[in-house]
């Protein structure tokens, strides 16, 4: 039955939109930068799901249509949510008029036509290149499929393809989308919902990646992927109004004038919407004076569930989120290049976090057994997005690749501070001065790194000999200082204590910086720190989780 199909498929399609909400949010650039289209659509759909799930078993399609209409109206958030509510209402009411127990292509076409009718009636100034365009295009495709008497399953696949083809065309219809290299967010959200619904109907998981695509659908989605290239957009030219104001309204009179209300909204702002039927309405307007809008409506009925969003702040949050995503993906920021940037190599998440906290712009993953290539380091230099860049290789085996990358870079002045360990990089970063020139920084940072004495504790992977000629067997624990194997034993803690003791005897240091590797758990690390503190009570200990592989302990003495 149609009712059972809608009841089972709607929640799964809504979940797909919820899963994609952040992606949809970041597309939004039109008509205003209230970049929460995905969130608003998801919240609207979620309210409908709650209404549907509250219905008794065996509820009719009429019951479900009323639940969709009421739930979407009550839960509609933002411009996109309100329009979505009207699309859902129109389509649901259209399906309620279907005559047979199971939907046909003709039923779907009729329902979509009703969706177009209701949604376009709700919007005073429909704009091409938005969610309404996708609805209209999908409806037109359904009409074509109905005339051709295409079976329902085949028709539904074709409608998904038509939805994505329409989304891909939105930049050609709206200049602001093309300028920013994106498709319309609401349009993409609607196509996502349609595909999720069809996927659920066909018995798949409901996730976009699992959709059983035809060649046309795959091609259409490919066009959308090619169009989606989210950019930071601080210079939006949408609404001149700051506050997205929306609320539910219950009219006091059966003579409430809907047209007069909309005319008033238009004098107070733009993107005005009034949907519902007397006495219950959903109101939406972008305005600089939400107080006046609410006061006007209070004289005509009851106002409740009020939401006022500052779109300037939402735009700033959207910009920051996109910038973070671009940086994480290695895409240079659109902002002017900074004067001095830093690139370092590290093995282990803890090491990477420490370097970042010290001001390193890009950390390349690598170390003793996974040396990054020249291309890897060159790409990191580009991502630093600076006029001058200093590279810290943090390993003798990586220095030549770093120097080759520095020579190959054409977009910035690049120099290498030849750090051999990440602990040397820590000290070098403390000596960095963003206001000094490149040569001065290289000199100061190199001097700071050279003053660091560091030790490493690891396990032998083959037979060898220590610095004093004593044998080393596979599996022995080794303590290494300055490239020399000075301590050999069977226990990580004891070898670490012996190595620190030997280094302190040669030249006493005041501060021990020590990093636990991924193979040393917190309990053993705490025990080691206590033992070091007992053996060297005057030594200031700075401990961290470095999470480096293969080396359970690395440390430096200064």
C-alpha cells in the first residue's frame, strides 16, 4: 500500500539528509548566507518523522498526509525548511488522492504536479536555480514518463537522475552560484532526499553511496560532483537584512488577511513566507527589526515557537568551517599569504599536536621507517601558504628530501633547519621569530636545535654491536644518544633510566622533555616518570604522549 511505502521510506530518506546536513550547509551562498540549509531541512524532515511514527498501525495515506502537512509546518526552520514543508505537503496530498493500493508512475506524476502547485503558491518571488527549479524539473520528467507509460521502478530511477541533472544546472541559472563555484544547497538537499527515498523503496540501505544507479543517474551525480567546489565567500550579496525571523502564528479571526500580512512582511524585509491555512500559519521573513514584525502579528493573533537567527554570525561560522575543511584537505586559504610559515615532519599524533601548538603550519606524517618524499614536503610547503617557509625535517634521512623540496619550490622562499629529531624541532620553534627575516630565523633556530641533547629507546631488529663493542641481539632494548648505541638491556624503563643517567653524568641538564610512544601505555609511562623523578629529583620533567611508533621513549635534556 502507498501508505506503508511512505511510512517506511520517509524516515530513511530523512536520515540521509541528516547525514549530509553539514555538506549541504556549506554549499549555501544564496539568497543569504544563513548557511544552515541542510540543518533546517533535516530538522523539518525530522519533525515529520516524529509525526508519522506517532500514527497508529494501519494509518491511511490521508492520515499520513495530514501528519506530513502538520509536522512539516510545525517543524519548518528557515527559508529552506518552510519551502520544503510546502513541497512535502503538496506531494503528500497528491499521493493521498491516488486511487489504487499501490502507486503508479501516473500517481507520482500527479503528486509532483501538486507539489509544484502548492510550493510555488507559497513563494511570492520564485527564483530559478533553487530547490523550486529541481521540483519543477522532476515534475516535468514525471509527466514525460507518465505519457510514455514507463513502469514505476524505472521511472523512479529516472527521476533521481533528473533531480541531479537539475541540481547541476543551478549555477547556470543563478550567477551567484557560478561565481562561487557551487550548486544550490536547497536543490542539492531535495535531490538527496529524493534519492534516499527511492533507495529505500528499492530495498537498499538508504545511503547515497549504496544507490543502485543507472548510467544516467551516475552521470548526473558526476555533473553535480564536478560543480561542487565549496569556496570561502565573505563578499556575499544576498539579503541586506540581518535577522532570519520565523515563528508559528494562530490567527484570532477567520477574516485574517494573508495578502495584507505578506505585504507588511515585504516592507520589513525580504524572503517573506506565510504558509498554512487559517488559523494556523508558519511565518518567515528576513528583517532588521524582528521586534516590529512580532509586534505587528501579536495584534492579529498568537505568536509562538519564535526563532531569530543572526545571519551575519552564521555566515562567519560557515566561512570558518569551510576554511578549516580546506586546510584539512590541503587546499591553500584564499586569504593573503602570511609572512613566515613552518613545515615539520613528525611520527605520531601526539608529536603532530605539539608541533601545531608551537606554531607549525603543516605537519607531514613521517619518521624513521616512513620517510616522506620530496613531493610530499613540497606539497606541504605550498599548503603553508606563506611568502617564506622554514622546513624542519626532524630526521637525518629526511634532510635531503627537504632540501630538494626547498630548491624546487617556486612560490615561496624556503630554507631548511636541519633538525634530526622532533625534540630539536620543539626547541627550534621556541627560537622562531615571525618578525625576523628568513636568514636570521634559520640561524637562531639551528643554534637552538644544536643545543638539544636527545635520547631514543627502541628495540633491535637484528644482531649488531653497541658503541663499546658489546653484542646486541635481536629483541634487545637499546638506548641511543647522538646516533650512538650507548645502553643495551631487556627492559624499556631500565634502559631509559640508564641512558638518562649516563647523559646527565656527561653534562647535567635542568629540563627533561620526554615523549611516550604508541607501544608504551599510560600506566607504564607513569611508572617510568616516577622512577626518573626519584633518580633525578632536581630535574624538571615535561612529559607528553608522542604516540610515535617503534620508539617507546624519546627524550631531550637541556
